[in-house]
C-alpha cells in the first residue's frame, strides 16, 4: 500500500485563529468560557475544549449574565450580538475574516436594494449567520435546479453570495445557472469560497487520479470535509469521511492500493497521523507527501483579546 498524504490539509488560518482565540480566552478569564455553537465543526476539537473549560451553547440565553461568550469561526447574526450585549456578556468575536467579508458584502447589497441569492446549505451555522445580516433580503439556493423555480424577473435587482466552504464545482454550476436565467445578477468582485477550501479540493482532485481510495479526516457536520469526500466519489473513487482511525474498516482495502489521505479545514493533524500509523501497522504502507500548493495565510487574534493578553504579558497562542 502507498499513502499519498495531501498537502495542504487540515487546519486553515481561520480555524487556527478561532482555536487560538479560545485557548487564550480560557487562560485570560478562566473557566468557563462559553462558546456560541461549536468553535469549529470537529468532534476532537470540541471534546478537547470541553475538557479544558469551554461550554458550548446553542442560544445566548443559556449564558449567565456578565459571563465570557465567544462567537465561533462560522460567524453570527447581528441579533445574536444584540442579545449578548443586552445580557452584558463579555463577547469575543472569533469569526473567520473570510466569513466577515461575506457578511459585509451582504450588508452592502441589501442597503443598495438588491435581493441576494445565497448559495449554501440550509441550517449550516455560516448560512444562518450570513442570512441574519439582512433577513428580508435573502433567498437560499442549494442546487442548480432550484434556480429555475426562483420567482424573480428581468427587472429585479439581484445579487449572489456563496457559503465559504462549498464545492467549487457545485457553486460554479449554480452561479452559471443564475447568470443564464438572470443576466442582470451581480456578484462579489472576489470569489467567496475560501482559499483553504479551494486548495484542499484541488489536492483531492489531482491526487485521486492516482489512487484507488480516499480517506478524509473530518466530522460529519463539517461542510468542507463532506465536499472533499463528494469530490472523490464524483470521480468514481471510493471515499470515506471519518473522525479518526477507530472508524477505519479494514474491509475497505485490498492492501496493495494507493490511498489518498487528506483532512478538512477543521480536523487536527493528530488524527491524520493516527490513520497513517494504522495503515502502516496493518498493511505496511509507505507514505509520500504530495504538496499541491503552499499556504502562508495568517489571521491574528481579535483586537480585544490581543490587548488583554498584552496587558498581563500572557504569551499568546
């Protein structure tokens, strides 16, 4: 067996920033630090922070007044911020800057009188937060087929935005259908799908051509991880989305194939290495790292946290 270890894989700059933010908040303010929804969509990361003193909540009302509340990497609607302020919470914003970019675009288009088609997945935290920026201005579009049923005409002011973690191919198909049906539609000057999502998809697209199976490390509620597995399957390659080596089924393998291993943008490197060790131990696999693109993006901690850490000379994560 030969393992092609995809690079880039795993944590992106936004996830690193969110995780470092929560680490620093716990050091600064002690336990508990409340987090609105999961800090990132990964079982191992959430379980680790639960052990270390984070409390994950689904509503702001669950947080005691004047407590510390961190907004996750996926972003939140203005109403969430308003309720947090009314409860006098010490709010820390760990929203990924690339998600914030989409929020600002939504506000701009809504103020200019556009109705916005948001290409994304219903119920995803990021979609809820983005649509919450201007609730009356949005229509969610999940598939290209849905475009044909949209109740708009040639005189309507229309714009589109996308969830940052989508399949590039799926988003492109929907955008093309929107432009074909509504030639007047406008979109952001720069693609909303984040660099890390695109890079990880590109790696799977290229490396799966040389493989018979793909393993994607990531949780089932991770949109970008799901897209990596789907991308391989669309090319006729069996692909499995797993949280760790304990979910590997030896029946998936012959023992002499080439296996691509990658990880979604919220999956820690430790689970990747556990899977590599499992395949080495079971099948004597060799490992070849394949770098498709270098990533050097870095997002600093939120300003309010940097200032607080500096004031007590706390080393920042």
